[in-house]
């Protein structure tokens, strides 16, 4: 696909009506979809693989997941700042997706927890390299009044991959008689397709003005130019992340209430079906309504999800909780991306997304360690009750949330 004037925000959108999103947005969504198919296939089996095959404890998994995501978040700061400095978004995105694709064969080859840790660590570095430049690129490919729809579409396609991965895991676990290592090899192909789509199907828009002038390149030190509105979004996202620990605990909860190993990925299928179905409508709504009108319901849904998962005693109840979890994600994640793009200057968008993800990643590390510790000491219900309490505190903070500086 080639860039054309039809892909420019001015020609693609008008102030009075919304036309089709640019082709680059669709391709970036498909790139996310195939990589998430690969990653979620691995992720839906990894907690079981670590506990049943490699003998890891629940606390180890909590720390493992937290450090893995925190690694991605730290990397995002540097990749975002570098993409701002050089004014290039596609190259670091290709490098990040490529690195993640290269790690996929390492998981089935693992014979010890150290192998899995190394593979997950490198995979998360790849995610860290690609995410901030990709999110900044989306903002540059679409008009401001349609950013919510653009981020919602990418998230929706990403979520399709996120339930396709567990579905493939379910299918191949049945075909391969629950041989987890054999199933993990299936993840290699969609990862390679993702990288090829990005290389061949996305064209970076030509920049003009200050952001295109090499003498005006900004550095990480220029993050002081970010507004108070931006930092309010960062604070809000961090509190929500504290309330929503790693979804590895959803998988462990599924196993805890009686789902057999071959059916545990079903909980991710349900979560991501709901996530995919609601992300684009929620993104379009984000272009029309005040953020609080989505964030407060989104947080209320997270509280409901935590309560349902805390009291779950049957697979059906646990799957219902997973569906509510997916609804929360749809209502909040695309909106937060839109708010970051809206509150950061164009020449600092990569840095802005990177800093946002760094701070959110630190919150995820903390929440995952707390969740693992509570699970080990007090049981699964305590973990989800604590999540509901954090979400309740976040909802109180939302009553005072403002968007203007």
C-alpha cells in the first residue's frame, strides 16, 4: 500500500462528518492483531507452563509478570524520545515488532524458568521499542477529531488477535494432547506475518514545520514542556493500572476454580471477545463525550469484574468476570491513548507515550507483586477484593478529573 493524499487527515476527514479511517490505521491494526495472536497464544499457556512444567510458584509468576511489563515500560521512554529526536516512527516500530517475533521460538525451547524469563524479557523489550512510536504514528495519520476512533479501531483489531491466540491455544492443545511445548511453536507464524505487514503496508507521513527541522530536534529533557493536563492523564492511568494487575491472574483463577489445562485459555477468549467488540464503539464515543463519561462506567465495570472473580466458584461465573474485565479495558484503554495524544505537543508525542507507559508499567509491577503476595497468603479471593478496593479509590478520584490545564 502506498501513501497518498487520501491518507492525509485533511482529505480523509471533515469537521462535519467522519469518513473512512486511513489505510495506514487499518494496517497498523492488523499488525497488532497478528502480533497479539502470537503473544496471547504464548501468554495464555505461559502461567500453566511455568507452574506445571517448570515448577514456578505463584509469587514468582507475579514478580515475573510485573518485571516483564515494567521492562517494556522503561524501554518505551527511550524509544519514544528517540522517535521524537529523529522524527521517525516506523523504523523503531519495525525493530520492536521484529525483536518480539525473534523471541517466539525461545518459549517452546525453554527447559528452565531462566529460559522463559529471558525470552519474556527480550519480547517485552521489543514491545517497549515499538509501542510509543506506533501510538505516536497513529496520531499523525489521522485527524484530531477522529483519534478516539483510530485508537479504538487499532485496539479492537488487537483484541481480535488477543482472543484468536487463546482460541488457537485451545484448538492445538486438543490436537496435540495438551503438549504445551508443541502448541507454543504455533505462535511463530503470526508473529512473522505481523512484521511483514508493517514493513510493506505502512508509510510514514512526510512531516513539515518545526518537527521536520533537524535543528529543532527535542530531547528527553524537553519533557518539561508537557502540560499539567498530560500529567493528570498519566496519574489517572497509573491509578487504574494499580487496580488492574496482570491478566495472568485471570488464567490462574480459571485453573483455580476447576478448568482443566486445555480449557484455561478460554477465559482469555471471553475477555478479548468483549474487548474487541466494544473497543471501536468506545473509541468513537471518546471523540464525542467528556472522558469522565467513559472512565467512571469503565471503573465501575472493573469493580464488578473483581467482585465476580472473587466470589467465583464455577467456570461460568469466572468467565462472566472475564467478560466484565474486557468491557473495562475497552472503555478505558483507547480513551487513555487518545488523551495522551490530545494533551501532548506533536513533537513530543513519542516521549509522552513513553513516559505514560513507564509510569503505568511501574504501577503494574507493584500491583502484580501485591496480587501474587495476597494470593499466596490469603487466597485468590483476596487478590480480586484488593483490586476492587483500588478501583473504588480510582472512581472517587475521577469525580475531580479535569481535562483543561
